[in-house]
C-alpha cells in the first residue's frame, strides 16, 4: 500500500517542462527533419518571390489606376484616403498596355503560387518557434509575420477565386483586394528591411550553379543557423536541392503554361486549361468570350429592341435610335477586351466615335469625360466613366458591330463602349445613356 497516491500524469511538472522545451510535436526543435531546409534555400525562394511580387504589386496598383477611381461611378474604395496618392490620368495609348499589365498580374501571380508554397514550407519551423516571444522586438516581428503570411494568403486566395469564379465573395472583391494589398505590402516592406541583409549573406553562402550540379549523393544539410531553419536532427535526404528547385520551378512552369493561353488569340488559347476563359467558342463574328450574359443580368429583348434609344447628354441632350447611330460616320479598329481576370481577346469593332458624340452633346472633345450607363438593373458594372484622354482618342467607340456583324445580345447589343487601353470592366455593354462631363482634376 503506497503511502502517497500517484500524482496526476498531467500536472505542474509537465507544464513546466513544456514551457521550457515547448509542447510536444512541432514546437520541439527535433520535429522538423528535412535536410534541405536552411537559410540558403529560404533565401532562394525569397528572392524569386521578392522580384516576382514586385511585378505583381506594380501591375496591381496600375490596374487600380486604370480604373480611374476619381471619375463618377468608378470608385469602389471611397475610403482609400492617401492610398490613392499615386493615381494619374490613365492613358489611351498604347492600346494594349492594360492587356499586358493585367495579364502579367494574373499570370505571374499564378506562376508564383508554387514558389510561395515552397517558401512557406521552408520556414514552417519558425511558425512553431518556442517560446512564443523571447523579447518585445521578437514579438513585434512575429506579429508582422502574421500580417505578411495572412496578407499573402488573402491576396492569392481572393485573386484566384476572382479569376476562377467571378466575384463570389460576401464582400466586394475590389476593396478587399485593394486594402489587402496595402496591408500585405506594408508587412512585406518590414520583412524585407529586416531580412534582406541576412538573405543576401545566405545566398552568398552557397554557389547556385554548384547546387544545380549536386545530386542526391552529395546533398548535405546547411550548417546550423541561429534562426533554427536547419534541422537539428536531419533525416537522410530523399531529394537533392536541385530536385526540389526543379520540382518547384516545374510547378511554376506548369501554372504559367496552363494559364498564359487566355491572353492569346488563336489555337494556343485552348492551352489555358487553368483559365475559365481559355475555350474556343467557334468561328462566328460574335463567338468569343462573354463575361456576363444578358440573361444573367436580366437584360431583355424589350430593353434592347426597337424601343431602345441612346440618350447623349451634355450642354445639349440628344436622343438617337440605332438607325441614326448607324447613319453617323462609322470607324473600325481592332481593340482588345482586357478583363481584370487576366484574360483578353482582340476583336474588330465598328461604331461611332465617342468624340463625335461629345460634339453632338455640345462639347469640344479633349476636355470631357463620359459616364456610360447600361440598361442593366441588377449586378455590378452597369455604369462606368472614361477620362478625357480616352474620350478624345479616335479609336474610342460606341461600338455597334463586331467583326463585321451586329453585336450579339451577350456582347452588348445595341451598343457598347470599346476604347483603347480600357479595362474590360469599363467596356460597358447595353449602353443607353452617355453623360459627358467636364473633367475636374
Ligand atoms: N453592362 C455591363 N457591361 C459589362 C459587364 C457587365 O457586367 N455589365 N461586364 C464587363 C466586363 S468585367 C468585361 S471583361 C467585358 C466583357 O465583354 P464581353 O462579355 O463582350 O466579352 O464586359 C464588360 N461590360
Ligand atoms: Mo472583366
């Protein structure tokens, strides 16, 4: 008969031990055993991400400028405050610019997904650093990492959901992705400031080309590092660094190869297996990608039939039938629809110059912007404004025809906006009102 009952299996002693050594599992240094983790590997992924994300960030911010949020009806982020500091008058030339910047934003973003995952994998032991905070400085740094990783994941997830599913959020994509970008960029700036010297040193610690020549046999862990990325009890390697880099690079190449086709017209478009707008619709003049169908937005034949009129408003207000528009001087230009989702397609549009319509409304072109309003009553993108430069460009049209045929209902019959270097979202379909306004800047 023992004189003392046995103590509880899980008591103060255990807790004390956990506090010193960390709870069992991933918090213990011996848990992470990949012999490939180390400062050099993390720095390689980090540098690729740094350069790639810089391009994604710049093209993303340009996309916001292309939206011309200062014009009536365009701003989805009224609370942006100083964050709009860099906005400038978006040019109409070159016509393909937004096609390239937004295509690069989306396709490069997709291409970086494997690199982002590899980078997170390479630093995962740090997530379980124990104790949670050794000093105030370290606590602040770890909190900034929450914003960095959380921000990156949020931006990639909202971006990818948007291009795959077209605005499925309980909140609007634009403000979420815009504010998320600034939070992420702020956290990234802090991270780069703190880590860049270390990353540069780590990169210099190994010869990249030599690493590419080293197979599994020669693969050894990096020397122990103060940050604890290198495993304290490394397992035997099952893959060389070269193999890992090839795996991640191959993943990126696959993402790129399966999405770049959405910006190419012609047979290569069908290679965009990862892109919902990668398919081929047929040879007809109206057989190209449709963002939102007329039916999905409740646009009916009654809205767009014989009773349809275009109201052109300025100092003079003019009401025109489609026949009257067709009687005005027609102009034809090949211009791309370049969607914020990254897909784009060039088609040949015929219609009336916006500058001619501005003149009808009593304005000298070059000084006025225009708000185009659709007959659409539900959903987003029923109205958008173009700046004065866009209105004045001779290629800016109220398009009535495409590829030699009347616009189909889904492509915006009776009339839609089509202009050079204009984000697709502002090529308003089923236009029934044009309000010209003097631009105040
Ligand atoms: N009225 C209206 N116009 C619209 C839209 C819309 O939802 N409603 N979608 C826009 C978007 S996001 C794009 S990319 C283009 C696509 O044009 P398409 O459907 O003819 O390809 O139309 C634009 N015009
Ligand atoms: Mo779009």
